[in-house]
C-alpha cells in the first residue's frame, strides 16, 4: 500500500512536533521544511525527509510540496516587533506555501493552521496577520476551494510547550493572579495534532473550522493547574487596566531593546477578551475527531512531564 505523502511547515514548533508524531502514527510519509537540522528527541524512531530552507525560499518550497498528497502549513510567528514583521511571515509566508502547493502539488489537500484569535483581527497585530494569512491562502485557492481546509486551534498545552509553562509556574505561587474573567477553550496538543493529521489524510470536508476542547474560565484553569501540582492558593483577579498598562510597557521595552516581546498591548487585549471559546457552528465535527484527553488528566500528565524534564519543581 502506498503511504500518503504529507509536507509540513512549522514542524519544529510546539504543535508541529506533535503533528509529525501524529502523522507517523497514522502511517504517513512525512516531509518537513527546516532551516537547520531538525533532529529532536521526541521524534526518536520517526522517519521523515528534511528539505532545508524557509518560507521565502521558492526552490525549497517546490521541493517540499512536489508530489505531496497533503500540505500542512503550520509555520508562523507568535511574537514580532510590529505588524509588518508579523505579516511577512504569517501572511506572505502562508501565501508562498499555498502558491507552491498549487503549482507543484495541484491535487493535494492544503491544511492552513491559523488561530482562534483570527476571528477578531482588529484585536492585535498577531490576530490581524493570521487573519490576513487565511485570506491570502483562500485567494490562492480561488476556484479550487474544495482542496482547502483552514483550522483554528484554541489554547493548546502539553509536553514541550514553553508558552503555557508559565501557567503552571504561576499556579505554584502563594497567591495566583487571574488575568481575566473571560472563558477559553483549552485543548491538549496531542488531541490537536491528531485532529490535524486526520484532516491532512482526508477526513472531513473543506472549509474553516476551529478545534473544540473543554471550555473554562481562567480561574478554573488556574485552579486545575494548582490541583495538578498538589497545591492550594488564593486567587487574585488582576484589574484590566493594570494588564493593559503592563502590556504597553512590555511592548515599549521590547521596541527599545530591538526585541520581539511575547507580552504586548495586543496580547493584553487578547487576554482580556471575554470569549475565546470554540462555538458549535465553527467546530470541527466530532465525526472527524473528538478530543480524548480531559483537562484534569492532561494537566496532571503535563506537570509530570515538566517535572521529569526539570522544567518545573
């Protein structure tokens, strides 16, 4: 039986690491784009072909996608100094991969990995750039929309994630700050990667979907993060005005240093938005994939992994 060839960008990112593993479990033949040797301990025993290059390298993109049955574009910036820097990668890079796929893999399914934040592009430069990336890919696939699937993941967590490590570190404090009274959908990265692998290998229809998970307030997330570590603490709701001021200050400090801050005014607005849950009318159908890992189980296993790897005490 011929194995389906899946080309992947962003394979060395947090979600990408798990996506490659999920594709391997599903029996795919994997080809990835990387700027340097992508060898990673998480991929021990996994076979993959590496194409060296980046999103601006047309020749590398052509080699990456040539003859592929599916292309998963998961590369992207989550921090940048300004909107233009975000757009160069999250819009222009996405368009470049889509154009290469249309030219060199005309029958391939194209899976564009976006973000739930793209639902509200005006909220931040990051959200604006990801929404622009969706639009750019959609323009490339005008007339062949049946080949395009756009996926918006919610908040992801799990092994190898440095972004949500701070959630668990904060949950170990004597007083745990809660930065918003809003609600979020949260999903274990294994579930997200498995869903993407199913879609890449042909499950479901074309269109725009978000990945469903569990819906929680940030206070509930913090409480579960404490429970996973065997801790109890008081919660302190941080006023929005303080969070916005901190975001503005962090962004200014980043610009002065010439660095791209993770926390900025735009990120503060994202955090304060009241509803980052996945709605029923946008969710990937359960017939394609249904999450298998609940928050209690997922947080417990993630804390165990962090501790085993020395990331958390």
